[in-house]
């Protein structure tokens, strides 16, 4: 059974009861990338991380008896699963992207830029509108560059209706860059159109990304 979830979750424990009876095996797909020694985290002043690592280690105790193998997407994932007790039962399989969607298309670039009125150096932000993704940092940086000629292309995403999304709109307005900002909304299939239209794609995340899929997708459209 392939479970696209962390190995220390309830669905693994529930499935494990059946697999033990049937002789089947469980394989999990993990995106964890930030587990490590609670003591070292505590000494660095990272109390929340120390508590989380401790809690996860104990939660993984039962899972280690049920899960036969764990696939991760990064080298940090390998280290995290090693800390949680899987050791040699871990394989790294990096995420990819669809080359049939994400590729340079200069005709589409010109069409989208004309349609959106993009006629200057265009910065693009394509992540979720979430504080951890750092869109407010990008907005603050661009607000200090008002003497230069540029435009901002930003995806409204589904979270734009949240209080944080609304606060970003307010920050853009009060920062004096509203007339340079172009909002859009697109499905995953449509995202390459806008990545092609941007000149510089910015990923200003302030947390530790599990993978940062936007980066290779944007690079593929360059």
C-alpha cells in the first residue's frame, strides 16, 4: 500500500492493522524536512522545533513497526527520516514538473504581456498568499524601488479571500505601487503562461521550503 502521507499519521496506523494480517507492505511518501536532535534545537533557542521533534519521534515509534519503506523528496528528508528511526529504509525521489507544460514559449510571452499591459521589467510571485511564503517582503522591497521602472505580477490564488490576502492588497495600495501591480488567477495548467510573461520570478519564503516547486517550474520557462 502506497500512502501519500507522513508515516506517523493515523491512516498509517489504521492501515497497518490490515497489512499485518494480510502480509502486505506499507510504503509512505513524506515531505518532512526539518526533524533533528531536540537537544541541539533547544540549545539553539528553537524551543518549538525541539518540542515538535520530540513529539514526532514518539509518534513514529509505532509507525516504525508498520511502515516498510519511506520515500522522501530531499536530502533533508533522508536525514529527518533517519532521525525518526527509518535509517536504511529511505529513498530520495525528487519532485519534477511536466515538461509538456513548463517550457519557454516566446509567442505566449508576448501575447500575455500585451493582454496584461506588461511593458516594463516584470517581477512575478506565484506562491500561495501565506505569511511563510514572504510576499509582503517582496512588496516592501519593490516599494523602495519606486524610482525604477518595473511591474509586479502576482497570483491571487484561492487564499486571496483570507485576511492575509486582503492585507496584502492594502499594503500594495498604501505603498504606492498599486498602479504597477497586476493581479491574476490561474489554474496549474495555466501557470506556465504567466511564468513565461515574467522577467524575474521571486520566491522570498521565510521558512524552510519542503521543496519549492515554483523555482524549477519557473526556471523551465526561462
